[in-house]
């Protein structure tokens, strides 16, 4: 009998006493049972650690790593170096996943032999306790992206890294890790994944739930002294300039687009984002690149609709017909 693959779920946790149990429980309730949960308590000052210890005591699949506060990037990287699984899912400690997430995504990554699976997501409003689906991505009419098509994902609206199931060998082979000690550490991780991937599986079903939480790292820190502008100050840039992405960016097929992206050469990704605040022209160039990718995908969908035999179809029918292709 073929041995089932082990999936490692990595959860960095910081002061999430109100959400961590629901987050972990969403993994324990999965229909696919061969998983390990690695929770990194990132120096929480509330009851988060106490709750995690209680959960770990009751479930042998949970492994706790307790560290001083170093940020999500550091916590994820620490766990990534210790995983035992063949596949990896990153889960934010205030979010949760659907019961079939691991089963469905694992099936696709093995069928397609892909580097990772991209599945859709939806918002969960903690106050109203209601879900909202806001995704506007148009590439879901495909089941997978191959070779240069993978770079279409550079044009997505949100650079989330959580709503994916990654092949561990893919991440380690390409030395893909998170940035550390600053906010938005997942941007570089995502760009590297896209530019290094050969096959990406796509699942339209929203299997990941993003909690709208005013205390989350991304939401909260942008309104405090630890804002993005401070993190990309000249002084801080000196500490992170070694995280060079030139080797990845230079291989992008968009680098020659009207010579508009030469700005990316010999720069780190972080210097680029710092420059966005100081130079409007650079910002415009990057936006044009993103819009070009979006328009390309839009045109593909329009072509499909134009070639469809039906003369009149509503938006729901259009979506269903695209999915059948």
C-alpha cells in the first residue's frame, strides 16, 4: 500500500489568544489526517502560549517552538528548516482553513506534479461573523499554469503566501525563505516562488479564510511607528540590502518590456519598494507592469467568451462554462 504524504502546517503565533484555538482546530478537523502542525510562539505576552501548550498536550501532531519575539518571517523560516513533511502550508494564527483544504490541494499537487497549488480565499468578518468573497483574479479559468504562464501571478491583487500548498523540495532547492525583522516579509517569498516555478496548480474554491482582524500584523503595524516607511528608511535598508533579488528578476520575461523594468536590475526588492515612496515615476513603471499582466489574462478570458457558442450568458453561467474547460 502506498504511504500517504506528510503535510507540514506552519503557524507563527503572536498574541492571538482569541483565535489560535480555532485556527489549530481547523487543521485538526481536516479530512486528510497525515499532517504535522508546527506552531511557533513568537514571544506572545498574553495567554497564547498557555493555549498552545494545552492543545499540544492533547494532540501528538502538534509541535511547539517557543522563541523571543522576532517577527513572522523569522518564525516561519525557523519552522521551515525543521519540517518533516513533503508538502508545506503556511497558516496565519488568526485565520482558518476549510475541512477539505489539505485533501483537495494535495490531490492536485500530486496529479499535476506542480511546484505549488494556489487556491482561492475569502474574508471572514469577525464582528458580523459573515464571509465575503472579493477575489477578482481571472486566471482561474485554467487548471494550471506552465512555464512562462506562471509569471501571470505577478499581476495578482494580493501577494498572500498562505493560501498555497508548497512542495518542500521546490522551496529548499531554490533557497526560498521569508525576509526577516520587517513587515511584508512575504512579498519577496512570493516573487521568488512565481519566478522559479515551472508548474502551478489552480483551485478556484476558496479554501482559505482570512479573518478581518484589526490586531493582525499587517493591519496594525501600518498604523504604528513600525510602519512601512520606517522599515524602508535608508538606515534600515543597510541592514537588509544583502537580500538581493537581481538573479531572480533578471530572468523574468518582463525585464525587457519597453525597457521599463531596467530599474529592477542591480537593486534589491526592498530598495525598490523604498523607492516607490520617493519616486513617483518608478511607481508608475511598476504599476504598468502589473496592469500589463492583468490585461493579458483579461484578454484570454474575453477570447474564450467570444468563441463560445452561446450568444447570451450571464456572469454566473460564464464562470461555470470557463471552469468546465
